[in-house]
């Protein structure tokens, strides 16, 4: 449920923020792929843990709407980051895009 989701959010946010460190490893491309794979593994917990939390906390008659709202927010977040990341990267460098959105996730 919620605890799993919060741990996953923290894990994928930390890995995202640390992704630019791949450039300082002996094999930067392999390190970048590893960081992104770790982010994917951590984010895999998002949907099942959200479903468990909704089932535990939302009354059955409201679950459809609550699920739609929550899952739409996942997609909205992806769209927002996809639009904002290039602006951050252009203004502050590509590393900052990972750091900014990683730090936002940790703060949540």
C-alpha cells in the first residue's frame, strides 16, 4: 500500500537525481543504463501499491473515480516532466534536469 509506494517514490527519485553521476564512472553508458533500469524497477511498484492503497482506504462506491483520478495524475506528471525537462536542461544543463526532478520526488 502506501508504505511501499512512498519507498518506491523515494528510491526512484534518488536514483533519478544520481543519474548524472554516471558520467564520472569508468563505463558511463553502462552506468546510465543501470541507473535508468534501477529507476524502472523502483517505479514498477507504483501501480500495484496504489491499487492496494485505494482498495484499503477508498469506499467501494468511490473507487472507480478515485482510481481514474490517481492514474490520470501519473500520466499528467509524465507529460509535465516531458515538457519541463528540456527547458531545465537548456537553462541549467542536462544534469540539472535529472537533479531537479529527482529532488522534487524526494521532497514529495
